[in-house]
C-alpha cells in the first residue's frame, strides 16, 4: 500500500471515490449517447437510465466498503502487533529485574507492575482523557530507568557513588 495513503483522511478518500464514480457515470452516459446517435429522439426519450444509476451506486458502495474494511483490518492488525510487542517487552524486563539483588529487585518489580497497570489504564482511556496518564507514564518510565541504572551500578560498582542520592 502506498505510504501517502496513510496520511490522507478517510473522509477525503470517500469524497474522492464519490467524485470519481460521478465522473465515470457522466463519461459512460456521454459514450452511450454518442454510440446511439443513430437512434431517433423518440427511442432515446423512452430509455430508462435508473438501472445504470443503481448499478453504479451499488458498485461504489461495494468499493467503499471493501476499501474501508481493508484499512480498518490493517490498522487493527498493526495495533495488535504493537500491543503484543509491548507486553513481551514488559514481561522480559520483569524477568530480567529478578536478576538484581533484593532491595533493587523489589523496587523494580513494583515499578514494572505499576507501569503495566498504567498501560492498561492508558489503553482503556479515551484520547482526550489520556493526557494526565501520559504524563504519569513518562514520569514512571524515568523512575524505571533511574532505578535500573542504580541497581546495575550498585552490582557492578561501575560509576562509584554519584547515583546514591537518587536511590
């Protein structure tokens, strides 16, 4: 699928398809009239075009429904894959925190559990209501990174005591 199609709003695609179908209907009607000019004006006046209009509209409806379903299913699958990847990453991080010593392990485990709960709340909240949750999520991620650095450096004694005020 072209990348520019992801940036175009769905309503604009629908309007474009309706306009395209209208142009195709008018072009088909002109071609029909040109091909049947030999007929007399009496036989053209009695022709009913409602079957063509209904067929064109049903075709347009089918195209729009198929296109909409295709876009929705792709976005759903992409979101599903992202949720699975994030859940796996949280689970892996939780398992890796179990390798730290006792005081650091409990703190990181508690922070990761609260981060997982925060992600569930964030997924259930609507977009306008998710602002404070996103700020809390960023703060919690900062705490997790800081606690991980403190735990790693305390076990590896890598940078000395400059991180001790943060623990």
